[in-house]
C-alpha cells in the first residue's frame, strides 16, 4: 500500500530517517543542491541548507552526536552539519583514494573506497584501521550498518503500529495514522481506514443467562494484526444461535459457522467485516452431532471440513454447491472423539485432535491419506488448533491443561507458549505475529505473541457476553496459489488438493469411476442410514436423522409381522424374524428368503459379524440357538433359560440376554457358552427389554419400567456395576446405539412413532421427531457398511493389545507407555518400579495415572489407576503398604502398589445421595482413614468428620460442622486439625477420637486451603486463596504470620518435608527452605507432569505415629484413636463394647480360644489383627521360633504354630535271671524315638546321649508305635 508524502520535488537523490524525532531529511537538486527536512508524515516541509558549488551524496545520520554527514563529490571531502543545518564543517580525512560510501556506527565512520573499507574514529581522524580487508569483496558499491544498540525507533508507532489500520507515521510529537492514497478514515476515526473495514476478526458469542446470542462481533485489525477494538461491530443474526466454530473462504466472501442448538452449519454468502444486516444467512448442512464441532476451510479447492465427535468422523463438503448431500465422510477409522481441526492447503495437510483412549493430534493429506500421529503425550482436551502456513507450525490449546502449545508440521520442536489457569481456553486463531484466544467464561478475547507467548495487552472484555469461536477474515491468511490443482480438474462431486496434484472424491453413497473424475451410485439406497421395521414394511432414512429430524424415510420392502431386525453390513443384508421364522434380504435387491423356521416362539435376534453366526432366543422353549449363516446349520447354544432380547459383543467374546427364569434378570456368558453369570437380577429389574451395547464406553444399555409408569434408559458396566438411570417421561419400546448416539422409540406419540436421539456423553437430547404414517415401529437398526471396516483398525480392538497407549499409523500400530512407565520386552505391557520410602505422590490432571517422585533423586515412577474414575485425593498407608484414593462418588479405594484395587468402601453414608466425600488423611499408627463428608445446600444432614477402619467400619467423630474443607492429623499428640466455613473460616482442633472439639482461630478476610502440618517445627501451614500467600501459626492457633514466598504464579498445593516446603503451582513444583525462602530450586521439573492437582509426601523419617495405637492397635477390637494422653478404643457407629470391656466391641467376630491345638492366652482380644501369645495342648509343643499367632478373621497365622511331639515308646529290656529265658520284660524308660529302615533312634533321656538300636531283621512297624 502506498501514500505520497512530500511532493513537488525536482531531482531528489538521498533520504534518511530519524524516527525517534519523527523527522526525515533528503537531498534535492534544483539549480543547486538543497538539504530538506519534513515530518515523517510529509508535513512541515522546509529547506535546511542551500549548498552552492558542491555536489552532495551519501546523506547519512550520526544518531549519537546528532549530525548529518555527506560526501562532496566535487572535492571528495566528507562534510557534516547540525540537524537544523547550522555549523556546516569538513571532516578532515585523506587517503589518496576517492571515497564512495560512508556509514556511521557509534564513534566511528566507515569509509568505502573502490576496493577497501577503513574504520575512522570521528573524534580523531588520524586513528584509522582497515576493516574487513578481504580481496574477495571486490569492488564495493554500497555499505550500510545495522545494530540493535543504535536502532532508532518511534515509541508511539513501535507499539502495535500505533493502533493504526494502515500507516503509522512518526512525528516530533509522537505519531499519526494515515491511509493509502485516495483512501480516507472511516467516519469518526483517526486510525481506521475505510478500505480496512473488510479485514479483521470474527468472534462468536453467547449472552448472559443464555447459551445463545442474536449477534456476533466483527473486529477490524491493523496491518500487523492488532485488533482495533474501538471499531468493534455487532452483526445481527436471524435468530438465537450458539455458534461454536467459524470458518471462512475470503476469496468467495463466504463465512461458515456451526450452531450447537440446531446441530447445523450456517453459511453467509456475502460477508465483510463492516456488515450491519442479518441478510444472506442460510442453513448449509443439517444433521451434525450436538458437540464441540470444529470447522476449517480449504480456500484453494473451496471445500469445508469438520470434525464430529458424536459420529466419530471427519467429513468434507464442496463449497461450490449448496446441496447438503455433496459431502463425504473422509476419516472414520480409529477415531474416538475428533475435536480440533485445521488445514494448510498450501502444503495439502489436514490436522486434527482425537480425544479418547489415547488423546492425540494427527495429520493426513486433504484426502485423508498418509495419516500419522504427531503428538500423543501430555494431552487432555485439545479442543482447538490452527495452522500457520508462514511458519509451518500448528498452534493448539488444551482446555483442561490451560495451555497453548506449538509444534512444527512434523511434530518436532514442541513447546508451551502460554500457561494460565485463569483462562478458560476455547478457540484459537493466528495472524501475522498474533495468536487470538477466546476465554469462554471470562468474556474475553486475548492476544499473544505467537513466538514467545507474550501477552500483547490487546484483550477484548465484554461483561454482557461470553466468547466462543474466533477466526481471521483476511486475504493474507488465505493467499492464492499458483498451483490451484482443482481449478480445472473436472471432478463431478468433490475435488481436494494434494501435494502434487488433485484427487476427486464422490459424495456419500457414490463410488469413483475408472476415469477418476465422475461418480456412480453405489446403491439406490443409503450406505449409511437408519432402518426401522413396522407391521408391514422395512424403511430406511438418511443417517443424519440421528441428529436432525429433517429427512424423510423411504420404505424399501414390504414385510408383515416383523418383530426383530438385525443387519449384516458386510453383505448389505437385512435379517428379520417374526414369531416363528427368520428371513434375509439384500438391501440392494430387497427380496425375502427364508433362512430358518422354528417350532418355538422367537423372542430375540442377534448377529456376530466376526464369526458370521446368527443367534436367536425362544422364550417358550428356553433355548438360545446359534446358526452359521454360511452353512445354515443350527445348534443349541444354551437351554433352560426362558430367554429374550439377545445381543452379541464380538470383541469381548460375550453374549447377553434377558431371562425370565426366576424373575427378570440380565445374564451373560462367553461365546463358547462358558462362564454363565447373572449380571442384574430381579432386585433391580422389573420388566427389562431391548438390550444395546456401547463399544466405546463398554457399557450395556436397556429399557425398564419404573413405579411412576414411565420408561427409563439404564446403563451399567459389563459386570452390572455402576448402574445409572435416565428418565424419558414416556413409554419406550426399543433402543439402538450408533457411535456417540442413543436412539429410543416410543409408540405413544400422536400420529406415528416418536424417535428421540441422545448424546451418550451427556445424555442430553440431540433431536427428536415423529415418523408419521409409519404405524407401530418394532425395531430400529443403524445401517453403516463402514462399521465393520472401522472396527478392524489396528488400535480399535482391545486397544491394539497395548496396555496403555496404542498409536495407529495407517494399518500398523506401535505400543507406548505413559510417563513414569517403561515398555516391557513383549512390546505391549508397561511397568514401573514403585518406591517404598521417601517419595512424593503427585496427582496430575494430564494423566490418569499417579506419580511417585523420589525425594532423593527426583526419578518418577507411575502407579496404574485404570478403572478408578474421578480421583479426588491420594495418600499412602505404610501400615498396610497400600495407596488410598478417593473419588467423587464418595468412595475410598484401597489399592496395591501395582495398581490392583483391593477394596472399595463407600464413605458418605448419610443416604441422601447429596453429601459427598471432601478430604481424607491416614493415621500412620493404625491405618485408619479420617475423612470429611460435606453436606449439600439442600441436605438435611450435617457435615462431619468420620473414621474408616481397614475392615470398612465407620465412626462419626466431629459432627455439626458447616462446610469443612481441610483435615490433617497429628497422631503422636493425638490431635486433628481442620478448616470449617461458616460465615468465615475457622481453624478447629479435636482429639482424634472426636473429643475436646474447639476453635483455635477465626480467619477473617482470608480463604484458607491446603492445611498442612510441619511436624519438625510444630506449625500449621495453609494457603490464603485471596492473596496467594502461604501463612502459618503455632499448634494452638497463636502467632499467625506469613511465609514470604513469591513466584508470580498462583500456589495450588503445599507439602512439608523436614526443613523444606514444596510448593506446587499449576505447572511446576518448587522446593523452598523454610528458614530462608530465597533458597529455592525446581523440583521434578518434568513437563509431562502437566497440571498438578495434588501433592503429598511420605517418608519414614518424618512418619508421625501414636505409640499406644501403633502397638497391636492398642489392644482394640475395632478403632484405636490416638489422644493427647495415649489412646482410647472405639467401636463403629451404633455399636457398644461388650459388658465389662473398654476394648472389645459387641459386633466383632473373634478367633476361637482353642484351634488346631493352639490355646490362646486369656489377655488376647482374639479379633482380626490381634497378636496373641499361646500354649499348646498336651502332646504338642510350640513350633521352633514361633512365640505369637496372628488372628486373621476366624483363623490363626501360622496355623501350625503347635506341632505334635515326637513319638515315644516304652523300651522294654530283657533281664536274664540266671538261666530263665522266660523272664518278664520290665519297663526301663520312655524315650522319644524316630524310625526308618528298621533302625530306631532312642533318647536322649535324663541327659544321656541317643542310642541307636538295630531292630533288624524284624523292624518295628510304623503303626505299632503308641504314645
């Protein structure tokens, strides 16, 4: 863009600028040479110096001394003057060579002759040196110097171009904006040129207390990308919309937006930033999911792409047609939740994020080919990304990690640009050096530098709206290409740009012909559609009816009496059943063929597409049949069941059915008939029907009635756990699941059948409508011939056999492990080496696992927590060597070090369903878990502190609390401390049995969190959320003060170990010496830790125990509570001690007094965990080295503590009385003996040595010895 500044010159030859002073100087030749000056906007032009008899060239600035220099061509002299033209003088320099060029740097002038450069000190021209004396430079024509230490700038214009849309001109007073030739400012503005109103940002909004808006914002931008918020414009919309994503084609003047409320893409066909009317909006494509869908436009081939997390695909549509059928599902394999989307048509690349089993960012060509994974670590919710064709980098935001990151197109040089927990990131765009980021909840649009993440302080804040989508509408964002391959390629439907050419694609339901340009219909009927059967027909409707009820069904086959319907998508066949027969027909040639006829009454039908077997149930015969569809041979699969409504889970090799054998039940077995189980029984079921399975969530869905007469949709895990219900407020007949959508039918609608579609993720209604004139619908099924193809992706089935991360690259896959784990030699499983002492436990928002960090060397080990959802807290129990985890379901999980969940205990036992587990802590003396349960505002119960024993027994300790938030224990002193919020925060204390409850400190004007004990110095620490300062006090609440630590970042968590306090901000952990807070270091500086949500430290060096309770649980049968004086026993709620005891609770199961010859001492409680001394029955002795037994339930460990004595015999020695050989045998002594092979070892007795006596040749039989 051009602007004339100084006109009416004759022959101007030289020009130099002085931006900091807003002036420019020039040489002009009329009849003599003139030095002229003007302001840099061209104003205040004047002549400084008229030069007679000289020919000046090479006008140059000396910014340091504020002089103008030039060469007099006539004399070869260098001359200079002041900036006002006065004091013209010669600089005496003579080399005997003609000087052609000069340049000034600091105190030196550089003189260029034809073949050399000389460096001369201005204050002493005799001080000269050769500069860069290289013959290779040849004849020098020009020299110029740049150095940042002499860079001359105008402050006004250097900052965001002075806010000017086109030119910012430095002036002596600052600066002034200007427009290009023949362009003026818009009315009322001195910054925004009228021709710039066409460029800028598009920002979508919602209004307060609404999720929709009737307008969007357009914001003009300066040439450097600076938003000009003074001229923000509100563009009205033709209704209430919730536009979450924006894309544009600047060349076509089209803007596209996705509306969450109507599940549709809308198009504006004549868009400009300065629009003020609501005209030209049309509905462009209906039937997308109700989800966080992102749009991106290929401005070279004129196609629009979008992600659909509900349908789990990425689609493309040509912009050259308004026909909504002119779209194609581009990518659907191995997609779980595609969200963010961006493309670079210059490089023919498509980028997207997938949120699912493995969160990742992938890339492919614009036709979906050459797909590969770029990033798969440290991602939680990458909701938005953008591509910068200038730097060949993508920029993406993670809403949960609260970061903006960037990486190259190849996935290299990944770095975090922005970390800010205050920003609720939603969408991102890039232009020039600017990143624009929307903040959904704080009504803001932010600007950051795209290179270093610097806040550029050009934020938009409007209290009356929330910001969602943002896009740049500018020709420089969408430059034209010299190689627009699709321009004349001649594709019938859709043309996409490839790196070296173009590729034609056909819309859904069509295939590409051999000419690679034209398309032919695959079938008269859809290859993706919703099928349903009524009493007389089988009909099909466009699949997009699942999310938008604007498509009409087409009946393809007359068939009466259909009760059940399934689909063989591999063969494009429909399989149906009436009461006693099964038929099939091809979708493309819908003629029915009989497949089987039964004597029993068919009550359910299912299809296993992997083994190609058909299953059906007969409720009256009690049989489940299985038939090979290829051989048409049937066999009894299971019998004696009274089954109906059957489904097959082919990946899991499971079959589920409803049984009425002993009341209603849902049962399952393996596909070989083994391992039959009752999943849900009649205690929870009334009249279940219509089973379904969500392959992504691994949950069973079914319909059942309730006492209110309405139908509920229920779901549960495969083992029947975690049962959830959703009220439909109507009577439902059938259900079907398709990707992220649940469809249910109700035949109670007036004039037809009501079909309602829910988003499974949130169980909110996506769309609903009535198929009129269809009558009673008996079955619905989704026909998608790509489902089975999708399920063969390398990571789809069983996560590619990878334990943690499966990375799909085309048709192959590799396994990887999360941070803190290493891949085993089998290339599939992941392992770690748990740390047993001196470690920090870290819970991260980034990773589903938990980390142990060594306090010695900061090494990291991962702890597997798969299957434990909504982790709320974590602790270590050294008594039993277990991890303790809490969740938002108010449960505490006891977990082994390898991640195996051992026990799960419910904690919030108030039965109102709305009081929840808040915090917990472990008593290292006993392993008892102390916890807080917080009431909801509507709860009739009070909040309280309770205790949970290792056996799962509960006891309320401190009740009548308001909103307790924090809890810490001091077992050696028998005290616990807590925070409770009433109208202010209170620091409270109690003995650990709940007695002597008192308030230590009233905390006015602060919001304390993270209560922590310093056992070494006997202080209590906490964070004040209001000020971000760490505070502490004595254990009695006195001497409250601040710990001066400042990082410039919000402090979230603290933990204390010996003389250090560990401080966790959102993204880092600092180790700070308490006695000198300036002595600080980074601890475990691993970006892989992500957003840190919890830290806790365990070390046996600082393990705080109560000696009374640590010794055999204080002799208590249930609880041993530390107290300041030692300890006291306690029972669970509503249980008393047995009469005469203060240790033994009446409900406790005890080990027997005598068991396996073990006689336990009278002073032992004989309860689980008791260590008892003992004696043995007669004839038994204590096993060597065993002096105590452990009561373990109703048995003792070890069970063989008493062992049988050695066998004894009475040894009879013959006494000879003279010659009488018939003398009697007299007993001499009893000896312990052992025997074998005819020999007997005798003795010792009475201190004698053992004697071996041979009993051969007639050995003593084993059975003859007696005690």
